[in-house]
């Protein structure tokens, strides 16, 4: 006979720790059209080049590279021997590529952007990561500092191929030169309902200290700093299931909320027996049995640091509803 405790434990672990990537098509695998020419990042489902102008040399035009691609006018888009350099995708069959430095054109930039599947919740922590490389062997000789990602509530805009000068949410402050794939990971706390991620370089050329790191190839590519991108992730630290339940019972009230004292009151016409309090990283930080007194329940929160929490209410071990709590 199977041990029921083990089954319950496994299910509970999966429930609380499941993470969902909010970046759709983060590995560039799906597409509307297979690429056959430079500047076709918009063929990768969901992705765009920020300025929304394509096949135009006067704007920043990130490239889309896929095994299903072909070559038009000699521009091969099929890895590994692509027109922007030699590189195999980190995983799967596809990747993106951007130029973040161009010798004849000061502050030349290409950016890639996509809308997240859901808005990020202010106060919650998220893990942002991406893989980058210059290719192997690298054909563009330059590397730069300050490769990064910016999260925003609305899409960014770019004039031509010009620099988007802002402080990115995540940034590699040192040089990012590598001929093998390297993952860069950041933990960020959302300060707004961010719903767009934009990848590239947001500092001017002087701040990036362009450096010749490789022998490089010939032709226009010899003046570039080119970076390949793959497996972009924005992982929510709180599972989608928890967030779905965060406000699903209008009858249940928490007061005061935001909380400023050592305890809060909970009222509900439904019977509730226990509460779990989950912090912004998805960990259960408090569990308490509930007893109704004068038509309300009291929850002790004096040991909780200020922040955002999800409160999950149970009756007879079954999840009844949830509410978001702010302590300040």
C-alpha cells in the first residue's frame, strides 16, 4: 500500500513551489514565418524590435535565427553558420541576436521586447534570467559592458537605431564577452505592474567601454558587438495557483489592510479553521488555527516583517479562499 502521507507531501510541494515563466516564447521556438533575411525578430511569435518598423536599415533591427530558416540575398538565418556569426541555440532550434555597438554609428542599439503573459504584482519577488554569447567562434570582435533587461508597464519606444537611455531593471555591469552560452540571473522586486521586458544595452558607448575581444570576421560585422540571446525567463516566486486564489471570496474581509498593528481581524460567513501566510518568495512563514470570537477571527502578525503576503484560508484541510495582505 502506498503511503498517503508521501503523496500529500509531494502534491503540497508541487502546489506551493511551481513556477511559471511569464515570458511567452522565451526560447524563440515558435514563429509566424521562418526567417530568411536580417531584422526579422517580429517573425518570432510575440517578439518585436521596440520601434515596430521592420526591414529598414535606418532603425534598430534585431535578427531572428531558426533551423527552419533560409537565405535570401546571401543572408543565411539557419544556425550555426548565420550571417551574424557562428552559433548554435542554447536549447532547441532558435535564438535572437542584437547589435549593441557599431563603430561608424555612435550609440547604435538594437532591442528586443515582448509582453509578459500577466502583469507582475508590485512587492513580489521575481527571478529574471537570460542566456547570452558572442558565438563560437565569435565573428564580431567587440564586447561591451552593461548588457541588461528592462521591465516596464508600457512598451518602450526607440527613435531609429538610437539609444534608449534609462536605468535597466537588471544589468551586467561588467564585460559580457563569452564564446560559450552563459546564464545571467537576477532577483527583482516589482515596484509596478510591469508587463513588458526589453533586452539590450541602455548605457552610452562611453559607459560601455567597447573592447576588441576576438579576431573577428570581415565586412560590416567587423565593426559590431553582436550578442546572441536564448531562454529568456521571468519566473514568479509565487505560483499562479496562489495568485488565482488571492482575492476569490468577496465575502471574506481582512482589516485593517494595509496592516499597521500586531494583529488583524478576519470576517467571513464561510467557516474557516486555519490560515497559512505566504511571503513574496512563496514560502509559508506562518500557520495558525482560527477560532471565531465576536463574529471575527484574529491573526497574530507581529513577527512578520513589512511586505506583501498571501493569506490562504482552510476549512477541514481544504483551501477555501485567499486574500492579499499588505503589512507596513
